């Protein structure tokens, strides 16, 4: 199992700049550092999906971390979370992927271990709200390729195709800060 931090988004809804680079005064770290360190408690191999605007600062911030930065395939740039999944799956097609989005700094390693114990699952909170970019996925690359070939980029629909199941995690860990 490998870890993937989704940090390559545009952060268009986040008013404080690039969410991956956001320095959280409570944690005294950037959100990408939090996500990486949490994933490293669960798996020793972690990748960070980045974009052209944040790759250099992230390379500097994460220089002392045992992680690899990856850029989306050129034909999938700026096309959402499935771009990061496609990129890592094309690099490591045999691996299951434990995914954490950078904008959930309260997510704990305990919750990630819960997801890791369930293949093809995603997080939901106690009210049933889905958090599709927090999950554990294992699938053939061809399934994602076929899905993307239809022009669809909706994570929910792709997870339905995988028959992914929801796993309840604590509400206080599933606060998505990527909003205005």
C-alpha cells in the first residue's frame, strides 16, 4: 500500500492561497506537512500530487521528508482528484492507494489505518456526508482509463463504478477547509 496526498488542486475556493502551502498556526506546520506526516505513520511510501505552481515550494518544504512529488499527466492537468489517482496508478499499477487530501489537517493516522483495513472505501462523517478524496482504493488502471475516456471526472461516479463503500470516521477529523 502506498500513500497519496492530493495537493495539486487550484485552491480556487480557498481564500488564503494554495492550501498545500498554508501554514496552520494551530499545528505550526503547513497542511502538506501534516498530511505527509500522518500518511507516513501508516505507510512508508508516500507520494504528493502537485501542480506547476506549487512544485518548487513543496520540494523545499518537504526536502527532509521521504516522499516523492508527482505531476499529473499533461493531458489530465487541472482535471481534479482523478488526475492524481491516474498518475500514481500508472506509475504503480500493482499498489493499493491510501489517499488523503491536503485540506483535512485534523485527519489522524488511526482513521487512515481504519480506511487501510478496507479496500475500496471512502470516508463519511456521522451525518452521512461523503468525503471522496479520503479513502483506500485498489483497482486496475484500465478501469480508470476507460472512465476518463468518457470525459467524466466525477470522483463519486468513479467510486460507484468501483463499488467503493463508505466508512464512518469521526466528524471532527472530516472538516474540509477548502471553502470560502
